[in-house]
C-alpha cells in the first residue's frame, strides 16, 4: 500500500506495460524492523512497513514502476483479482479492503485531491462482464465507506466537516468510473506480467513463508531477485 498520492503517473509507461513485453528479473531490497515487519526499499519511498502479506502485495500486485499514487493502488486491486481469482473468485478483492487503502492514504496526507483521479486509464481490452461488475462493486461500496470514514476521522479530530462538493467529487460517477478503469487496467497488466495466475499465487505464498524465516534471522535488510519468467525467487548474498 502506498502513501504518496501526489506523483504523476507515467502514461507512456502505463500504456506500454499493458501490451505484450518480455518478462524480467527484478531485484528488491527489503528492510526488516525489530517488530519483524517488512518494507520494500524504493528510490522514492512509498511502501510502508507491514506483515509478510503486505510485502508480497507490494512486490507482486504492484509493479516495479508504480509510484504510490491512487492510480497505482487501483491497479494493484486489479492485479490481485487476476492472480487470486482461480482460488477465491471475485471475492479475491473486497470493498472493505479498498476502503481501508483509500482511508489510510487520506490519513497519511489529509487532502481529498489525492483521492480524486484526474484521468482515466489508457485503452485496453475489456474484461468479462462479471469481472467488470465486481470492480464496480468494490469501487462504489469502497469509496462510499471511505467517505464515511474520512468524515468520522475529521469529527473525532475536532475538525469541520468537508464541503459537500469535495465529498461528492470523491464518490462521483466520474471518479468511480476512473477507479474501475484503472483496476481493469491493472488486471490486464498483471495478466501479461504473470500469465499463470495459479502458479503466481503459489509463488506469493512461498515468498510469504520465506519472509517468515528471514525475519527470524533478523538482519536489517535482505536482497531478493524475482524471476517473472521462471516464476521463482532467490535471496542474494
């Protein structure tokens, strides 16, 4: 999950990533804190410390070129749907988890403008109807729940309620539509990055187990290489 919604999406890169491309090997450095939490190290840091699942999410559901923006958070939900669908169906993603991410980004930087998408996703092949319907449900219910959470957060902090127009922009049909577009784009991007969803899900589960072992060794940082073509990973010296 990211916390830097201000950076702009590289549209040329985004379009390229949804077309066919060679799979690659990527090297990551991962910090481990005394609480045995993990954080992917990045040039511009947006990934937060979290458990093994969150670390795997930042590596596999997100893309190496992601920047922590809400466009990228939306794409990660689409990627998660592609990878986890064979085992979990459309329940792989939920409005509750999307509301949680959206609310957390707002709490990190309390500015609704960071949650309002200014542009839709590049053109791509449409998803099957039941998948697109699920994305719409996740976005509609998730943004509505996030709006309620944001208002409650402000009330608890003794702040005035947001202007109605600002909250309406968050949950507007235009904003909801753009989030659903970016989730669908993330689904297609993950489909091309990881053609075998089942094998990728098994790799994610193995990676989470590996992190548990790495945490017991309690080094300050580990380096891993993920081979997207062979669907494997290894720890580097």
